[in-house]
C-alpha cells in the first residue's frame, strides 16, 4: 500500500463525484479577486474627497501589491500543510474586512488598511485557489481546469473595475454601494467554500517562520522563462488597475467612471480570451507569441497617449491584454505541470510573487515619473520599457529553444 505526500494531495472524493466542486472553487476565486480591483475607477472620487495626488494613488496601489507579496512569502505554502479550504476561507474573511474598511473610509488610513487587507487576501487566494481548482477537477478535465483557474483569477480582477464603475456612475452612494454588494458576494462564496471537499488529507503544522519559496533545481530554467514572459504582462495589468482612470481623465478627456471601469475590464477580458487561445496553441507557442502581441499592444497604447485617442487606448488595452493572457496561461500551465506535487502551491506562489512585483514596482515608477515629467511622458516611458522587456524575453525564449535537445 502506497503512502506519502503525493497521496495526501488527493481529494477525499472520487472523480465521479467531482462534477461541481472545481467550478464552485473557481466562483469563490472570482469573487476574491474581484474585491481587489473594486477601487480602480473610484480613485478619482477618493482624490476629490480626501485631497491626495495621483502619485498617492500609485502608493495606495503599491500597498496592495506589498500585501500580496507578504502573504505569498509568509504563507505561500501554508495550504500544503493545513489544507486548501481553510486558507480560501481566510482569504474571503480578509476580503470582507477590506470592504468594511472602504465602507467606513474617512481618509487615507482606511484606504491603506483596506488595500493592505485586500492584498493579503489576494496573496492567500492566488496560489491556493489556483491549485484547488486544478486538484478538484476530474482527471480528464485537468488541463481545462488550469485555464479555468487562470481565467477566474484574471476574470475576477477585470470584473471588479467594471462593477464598481457602473455602480459609481449610475447608482446612488458611489463610494458605498459597491462594497455592500461585495460583502454579499463574499458571504455567498464563504458558504460555497465550506461545502467544498478538502484535497489535502494529511495535515501538519506549517513552519512558524517566513517561507523561502524555493523552486526545485530541475525546473528552474522552465520557471525562469515562464516568469520572464509573465512579468511584462503583469506590469501592464498594474498600470490599468491603478492609474488608467487618471490617464483617461487627464490625457484622453474622459471622466465617465463606467468607461474607466470598462477600459480596465477590457484588458482582463482580452487576457481571458488570450488564455483560451493559449490553450489551443500550447505553451511552446503561447509564451513567445504572447510577448510579441504585448509589444504590439504597447505600441498602440503609446500612440494613443501621444495623440490623445480613446479608441486607440482601448485597442491597445485589448491587444496587450491578449498578449498577457497568452503568456500567463502558458506560464501557469508550465509551472503547475512541472512542479512536484509536494511543492506545487509553493512554486505557484513563487511565480505569483514575481508577478506582483511586476504589478507594483513599475506602477510606483509611473507615479514618480508623473511628478517629474508629467502623466503623458510617464505613460510613454512605461510603454517603451514594457516593450523592451517583452522583446528581451522573446530573445531569451528563442535562445532556450535553440539549446533544447533535438532542436
């Protein structure tokens, strides 16, 4: 009779009973990630309400990213020890507390607290929920479950700005109602997670120290290529979930909050579409293809900023989002399929640490550049840097392909 860590990752239900749990886990994942981007179209309202600068918007956003990274570093592998379900519940609790902070916001302290809690929530959910969706899926749907997990992540991030923008523009209490709605969705998600089967049978106490997110030596080259391909795309997502409404208002002349939410949503919707396409193409073509498409998207965004064209900005967002989706799905698939089962959550979390560094550091740079050279010039510099990084990644992928045996 076999025993060991591989068996401990098996669900306590057989494949025949797993028709709904992985879909339910994906729903909870969507709600958790949706809560993290709700403030995106509301920052202009908070700026007027509390009187802070565009640079402070990037700082508030960076606090969120820092929360994600801290959670991944401290707790990235905790679900391997205590189980997936408790960690997903903890993420939902933190998401609900974040919504409460925004409901009670009277100034920057509540915004910082809300974004910190939101970041911790996303950090707990990102690796754990991705693995949970995949592990709960029937064996014959495992690859499709990878697409569902990455789609739930990006789809949830995209739905947040759209929901908040529409409610803020057309419903009463623009800084309150959306968070009430979010609390209802979180409560439903918590009930769903409580009903999920646990995929970790063998529990143990997690190490009571910061976790070093290690990548097994045998897969480091694969991991590095996947991480590089995802970094440029996630930097673009960071731009659209932090200062894109300010770009729209000050550069493009568009102040409608629903439009701001829709532009941010378009990036994530295109990302999901790119992931669907990536599933058909396979990682070998999706990783370099995504980088090439991202370069084209950056070019369109740069031109839109130069000539103040909303239509070109939306086109660039869609192109860049498609490229991000192609590379992101391929990266997650490569990493999860290459990781030993004992370290799958740990390695997945390590990947997302790099992705959230990509979201936070470039965005802070944009904020600082905005103060120094103005919003339009900062945007142009950002698009140029992302395009250069994507090109460098393409060259690295080509070199790795040339070095591969049999090539």
